[in-house]
């Protein structure tokens, strides 16, 4: 069994519902048990060229997984596709984005998958939801969550309630 943290994000097609539907789908996966979730957070989008787009809703889910990181990636991409994932370009609006943030103490970087998820150490919309689950988390290759939180602003995210 591996402890895995999965990031969920959406800003299109009723984003809060997109995340709730994704959580249900994750909870129904064989050999994956949901332990808890962070609740919903709202944040301004990361954009290129000041593109206008709706705010994002984000969450993190902690799971116990008996499947490999690559198998988990495949099933998460299937969930995205089943929810008619739309993603036009990097940092563009999207219906659903599911990312493996952490997979136990694994550090992996190949063409298909990077763990810990790249850029997560600088993203308040990832770190604050993680903090609601694990206040004393040590992230492989990145350090203590409490130290990383010092470099992002709580003003960049807003807790909006249960997932």
C-alpha cells in the first residue's frame, strides 16, 4: 500500500460538481481507498498572457493505493476523459485536472510522469489543501510543507467548504 495525494482542479462546467464527481469516481476505483479530502478551495487562475478565465476550484485527496503510479495515472486520465476533459493549452481553462502530487516517498521524473508533481512547491492552491490533510508533511525532495507554506500567500486561496 502507498499513501498518495491527488490534486483535483476545475474551472469550467460547474467546477465544484466536477470535483465532487471526480472524488466519487476515485472512491470507486479498485485497489484505491480514499482516506480523506481537503475540502474545496477557490483560487485565481494561473494564466499566460493575462488570459481571462474563471476562478479555479481545487482540492487534494489522500488515498491508499495498491496500484503503481503509472496504473494510477492511467485511471485518473480515464476519469478525466469520462468527465469530458477540456484543456486547450497550458494553464488554460479546464473541466477537470487530476494530478498525482505525491506517491509515498517516490521521486520520479520521466517523459510520462513526474513525482512530486512539478511546481507544486510554489502553488498555494496545492499547499494549503495539503495542509488541511497533513500539517506535518515532509515531501520528498521538497522539504517540510510548513517551510514551503512560508513562500506562498494564504491570500491566494480561499477555503469554500466541504468537497
